[in-house]
C-alpha cells in the first residue's frame, strides 16, 4: 500500500519508510486487541507517521483505533488541519486539547520523533529540532517489541504533560506559523519531574 508523500520530498521521506508506517497501521487495524491506541511524537504534521495515519483514517476508525499527537512545529498548515481532522474522526467526542498538543518549549525539541502503534509496535526517528535537510537517515522500526512500545508510551506521557494545547486558530486555518523553537513563555507548562519518567535532557536517548 502506498500514499502520496505530499509536501516532503523523496529524500526526506523514502517511499519504503512510508510504506512501513502504512503497514504497521494496517496490521494494528487488523489485530485482535480491543480499541488500540496510537501515540505520535513528531516534528510536524507532514512527518511520515502522520501521513500514514491520515491515509488510513477510515480503516482505523472502523475498528476503534484512537490516536494522540505531539508536534514541535505547527506548519505546514494544511497538513496540520488534516492531521487534526483525522485525530478527531478517530475520537469524535474527545476535545482538541486531548488529541493534539504543541511542544512549544524549545528544550523539548531534543526528543526524537517516535510512535507507538498499539502494544507491540513502535518506531523512532531523528530529533524533532533537526532541520529537514540535515536529518539522520537512521530510523528504527520495532515489531513484536512490547517493552520498547511501553517505553515509547511513557515518553509520550512525559512529553504530553510538558506540552501545551494547540491554539484553535491553527486548527481553523487562520495561522501565522511560529518558527521551530519559538514559544510564548506566559503559557509554557512546567516540565514535570518524576523518577519514573525521563527528564527533558534524557528524551534524546529514549530510543536507545
């Protein structure tokens, strides 16, 4: 199965990598676990896992898959709106603040992009702050790996707590995008510190 890569070039998003995300989501939709969940930590809404989720939203909604996402960048606008629409379709009664958040504090952008596809599958990529033209081509897909998937979910929970709701104007389309790394200090949430969850300085090492 293939999907149109959209606003990223083949150099940035190899077709076989997008196919892997599509395959994992298809397998999740065809699995036996009830109401599986997808968590996404992504640089932007045009990252590969987001494109795969958008492409398969109908199939995922049909079997009760839900998803939540954290983004480091609220652009491109059209991709952001499509991702939010897909998340809302998968959880139509859930408010936007519980579906999508913005890692506006630049300290959080050292975290690697990563996803958890249900209980046993996950993926990790480059740091969210890395420019598209300088991204590391090394990505890691893990199947039948419940321990790694659990760690990915813990990382997501920690980063979710430290992130902020996405302003409604971005989801409607009347947007003036913020550059990667900019954030509004009065609204920044404090970073929760827990002995069970990684600190912001530890997030780049989560995938290792």
